[in-house]
C-alpha cells in the first residue's frame, strides 16, 4: 500500500478539525480507511507531526552495536571460534548465518573450523607471520 501524501494528510485533518463530519464520513470522502484517520489523529496528538514514520517501522535488528563490539573482541582473541560459539558467547537469539552476515559487514574474517581442537597458536598477520602474542 502506498504512503499517503502530506497534502492528503493535511486535507483529512483539516476536514476533521472543521467539525462538520464524522471520522467515518471523512474516511469515505478521501477514500481512506477509518483506521488511517484515527492513526493520523493519534500521531498528530502524540508527536505533533503528520508525516510518514517509515524509519520507525520494520523489524529491529537483534544484533546491536554492543554485540558488534563483543564480536570484534571475540574474533580478535579467538579467530577460530565457530559461528555457533560466537552466537552463544554474545547471547543473542539469532541464526548462525545472521552472525556471518554481521561479521562480513564488519569486514571481520574468522577461521571456519568445522570440528577438532581449537587452534592455540593465535592470530596471524596478513604476511603469514605470527603476532607477538603468546598462546
């Protein structure tokens, strides 16, 4: 469904403010739902703005900035953690691919260990030399 133009929103509220008609008649006159008229009235009363509020809709991300900082720490300290281990470590109820996409967006790489013992050698630099850290 398309967003109502600001002009139409203003005309709906002007008709309501004139007090000559009910909300249902106004909805019928402007070919919108009664719920839309009610929403506009409530929105104007609550925030004083009648414009579209798209930025407030949709699903909110489960992985917040705090989780991202924690992921960065974990991948830096133990780059061979699996996605499942990373998910458990940050304590977010999401899928393993969600962790992958966040790591990719953060430009972080990790070792994709499928099974076996964790690597105890520590991270390597891009040149292939070990960093000065001890295991």
